[in-house]
C-alpha cells in the first residue's frame, strides 16, 4: 500500500474529526464544565485554588470564563507527589506512569480503566491518520516502563488490529534482525533512535529498499524536518511526528496526518488547547506562537485544568486537506524553559539545529556544551560530519569550521565555538536525545 492509499484510509471517528468547528467547540465547552466540576469536587488542590480565585464551577459559562482559571504547572504535581492530585481512590487506578524530569521528584499520573480506554482511543485515531492499518506489524522501540511511550502506543496499535512486536528499547542489531525476520511494517521510536537503526543497518549491509518497513511512527522528542526527510529517504518509509506528554496522558495528544505533513491534528475530543504568552500568561489569538496549555476533557484519575506544557507552538483551525476539521498545531521545536542566555543574548537550541540542517556535509548529530570556565558564558557546538565531508586536510577543515561558526553568529547574534568531529563519534541514544549540557555554575 503506497502513501496515497494509506492517506485515503477511512478516518477513525469522522463524526467528531470532521465535525463543524461549532460542533467541536460546543462539545468541548460541555466537557470542560464537567472537568472543572470533577476537579473541584474531588481534588483538594483545585478546590483550594478555585476558592482562592473566587470561582465556582457553576461560574464557567463560556471559554472566556474558563480562561480565568489559574494555570497549573508541573510544580503542582511535584508538590503533591505521588498521589495528591488523584481524583479517585487508588483501588480504581489500574496503572500509573511517571516522568522523571531533570530535577527533584518525578511526576506521577494514574489512569482509571476508563482513562486507559480513552487513551487507547486517542492512539488508534492518531495512528490511523499516520497511515497505520489493521494487519500492520508494529515493532516497538520505546521502552516499556514508567515512560508512557511503550505501553501507551502498544495498546492503541493492538486495538487497531496490528500485530505487536514488543521489542522494547535498545539492542539495535536485534531490532534489525526482527524487522527482517518478522516482516515489520511499522517502526515505533524516537526519530533519533530510528536514525541510529538506519545507520547501523546501512553499516551492516541491510537493504532498506527491499525491507518490509513502510511506516515510521515517531515522537517523544522534536523531529526536525531535515531528520524526518533524511530517514524517509534512506529507509524508504513514510514517517509521522506525534506529540504528547505524561501529565495529560502520554502520546496521543496530537499527530500528523499524511496530507498535512508538518502539522499535528490535536485530539480535540480529549484535549482543550490554549496558546498563552509564557511571560504574562495571557491567552493569544489563533495562529500566534506561544506556550501550549492543555486541559484533558475526559480525565477521571488525575484531572488537570489549564496545564502549562512549556512547549512552544502555534495552532490553526483552518480545515485540513485530509478532511479533518480538528485544529492543527505546528511541530514543537523548543520549550519556553530551554532558552539559553549566552552573554546576555537569548538562544534557542532549535535555532542552532536549523542552521546546522542547512550545512552541507553536517550529519544530524550534534551536541551543545555551555560553560563559564573562563568567567564568560561559552557555547560550544560539536558537530559530527558526514563521511564525505571529513578530510585529513587541516586547512579545509578549518575553513569549513569558520564558515559554520560565521553562519551561527549571523543567526544567533552571539559568537559560538564550533568543533568538528568525525563520523560516528557522537554517542547515539535509544530514547530521547539530550543535545545540551549546561555546566555553568551560576
Ligand atoms: O514523551 C510522550 C510521548 C511518547 C509522546 C511517545 C510521543 C511518543 P514525556 O516523557 O512526559 O512524554 O515528555 C513530554 O516531550 O512536553 C515535549 O517537550 C516533548 N515531546 C514529546 N513528543 C514530542 C514531539 C512523552 N513529537 C515532552 N515533538 C513534551 C516535540 C515532543 N517534542
């Protein structure tokens, strides 16, 4: 089945996914009001918060009233670790997941049986728009653990009627053997790990063109357009980028369809979205870039009202060529909390990634190191070259390095150090790739 045939597959729930904007908004408002009442009634944190703001659930008559509710941040989950925000007794929770984060305690979320079912539904709708069909053989390269990627996608894929190959993360050569022996058609992975599988396969003489693999179901980390198209070209597959976060559910919040290849349809029957100014918290008009705020609409276990994702994006409700009318968000390239301040200048790692993506001879692998050993902020970009660009000539390498440094300075407005490293020397990861290490003491 080619990409056009896959794109022409039926829409999972056309009644909602192709409803008019008025119908979608009407449904969302009704569900929002129920969620506010549920959170207020069952979770002390929300009752206290709403009481302090002088708002009662009955006051929420429209979206404008809802946007007056206080925002919820990760700290609420941390401060109430592990079960303080749960809205049901623990004997009604059938699973928990957690997200580690970089500091302090993890955040823990719990799912009732109904939450797990709703999650399965979101994944089925999401993978169907990514071109997955019943009968596909889906190989899982996310870990099965507290991370939501493995189990979350597993049950949705099974639900759609795929044959699951629960390989889990790691052991790249075994993944390659499984793709070949089991006739895998769908690879579920972070894009960076998919790239690694691709490269190891190429080194071992794996013929990707002849392989049964047709679909890459990616997510869990930003998927830069260049990386996606590189994987598609080298593995002869069609890939989609899919987004989600543990706090509101896991994967299944939004995903690309095969028509709108770089925007992700939000599962609006399960999530109410707002985009806010990260500084002031004000709600921005449609199309403006800001921080995505999500309110799950069907949550029993851990309801969250106006949850700050810290992910920066913009959203459009213009109908998509695929027939769906659900809102689409632009790919998340950076977070409001990953901005670096280098000698007073604001720098987003994704700006660096975009410059490197246009450098001929640069691979998709790079690392950013920030330190202040000399007393001043120093940002070093370690860039791995493709084999054809790596030479023994010092003069050639130096001129290449200076060109890259100049391009970066032009865009970032601050000088950075560039180090070119040989092909294969930057460590590959099986899960989410951490491109940045900030060693500053201040
Ligand atoms: O990464 C859930 C997930 C698993 C989504 C598998 C898709 C596939 P967390 O570990 O809680 O949950 O991390 C959530 O990762 O706030 C984003 O910053 C980032 N992220 C997740 N998916 C994408 C994506 C899962 N497609 C955090 N593009 C989010 C960009 C993503 N960033």
